[in-house]
């Protein structure tokens, strides 16, 4: 098994066709097929099933693809680390983000890299914190912003921010039925049917654990992963949702929802900046971490300040 075989295999798997992979790699198809076949012989297992539309992975091929991606990413990181040592500010940084942060910080981060690290490229990938931490340990991302991460030997965690969480509700219903109530308690939160992501989403787990601490259980209206869809469903009266303020303000329908603080006790998510404890931090990554840290704190701090696009808490 060599890197060329893994690279060829990965492209065939991801493109679903030997023809498309050969075109993408600028190699003749027989040579590509030969390399993949040698890999199958060495492993003693078929990696693809052929059909009229191309190829699909076998169970063994699916497992190998996971390993191949990690191996090839690690090789890329080695090359980049050596390049960083030589240039200091040239290279590529991959950052993992929770979906709730993506819309708030991605554009400011790209701008900050352009200003402070003009010779470096930034790539972002969004996923749940649990999955991002797995990608960090296998080298798919260089650093990550994660919620409520537990300490682990393989990961270095730097606390970055504690997000206060708010209940959002349809503004019309709030104004008519519950205008006098400006906040709710954690115990009262259990009475609201929530539109919320499934496990192991950080906010979901935060709410479930907090309610368990006061002897209550979460009430689920709908399990939805998309933040814009969740807010849209709240607007239309299908339930309630829980978000940090920056995620609320980033939505285009912010004026059509009402916001209530959750108090007694206040409900919070802990955001950390995570890096691998098993890989060296080169000059580029160290500089990138400074840029990411400052930019994210500035964006969240700005989003939590009152402003014209902040939903009024007076009507909640």
C-alpha cells in the first residue's frame, strides 16, 4: 500500500466513477484501475461494486475511505508544518465550527486572515462539536471552536466564552398572551415544547443536563438540525427554541421573534478553542489561533450588546 494508491482510491470513492476520477487526476483510466486493483489484492478484499452508473463502496471500502482520508490529511499536515517552519505565514488552516457560530464568525474570520495572514488560506467546516473533536484528533482540522468539551489527553482546550442562552418565541403570541413575563426560570423551561437538534448537539445536551439537575425533563416538539429552519418554525408557532444571542441576531427574521432570558439559574454554553495535543503547533497555526481567538471574541461580544437588530426583551 502506498500513498498514490490511497489517493487514487479516495478520488474514485468520492467521485463515484473511475472515468471521472481519471479525468480529475489527469491519468489514463487503465493506470488508475490498475493501482486500485493492486490495493484490493494487497488487502484481500473488494473495495468497489460496479454498476451501470459507476461504482459504490463495499463495506470494506467504506472503512478504508475513513482511514485514507485521515492518512492523507496527516501527510498534508506534515508537508504544511515543514512549509510553516520555512515561511512562517504561508500555508493552509482548517477550522471546525459549530453550525450556530458559522454565520456569525465566518466572514469576519476570512477578513481577519486577509488582513493579518494574507499569505495563508482559511478553510472552515461546520459540524457538531462531538464530530469536530474527532476530526481534530485525526488531523482533518487544525483547530476548532467547540461547545462544552470535556478535557481529554489528546486535545488542548482554551476557554473562550460563556454564551448565555435565551428562549425564543413567536412575537405575536408573546405580545398577546405573555407580555408581562420578561424572563423564565430553568424549571419553567421544561413546560415549553422545544424545536431543538437531536443528540449529541451541545445545546441539546446542555439543556437536558441542566433540567435533570432540577428534576425536570426536556419537552420536545420537533428535532430539527437547521438553525434557520428552527427559527422559521418558531415564527410560525410550531414551538419554541433556545439560542445564544449572536445566533438570534444573525437571522433575517430577528424582528419577528420575542426573546426571554432563562434565569434562576442562568443557562450557559461554554465555548472553547481546541487544538491537538499530539501535533506540534507551527508558527502559522500559532498566529492563526491569535487571529481566531480575537476575532471570535470580538464578534460574540458585539452581538451580545444591545443594538437596533437585537430583539427587544421588553416585549418578551
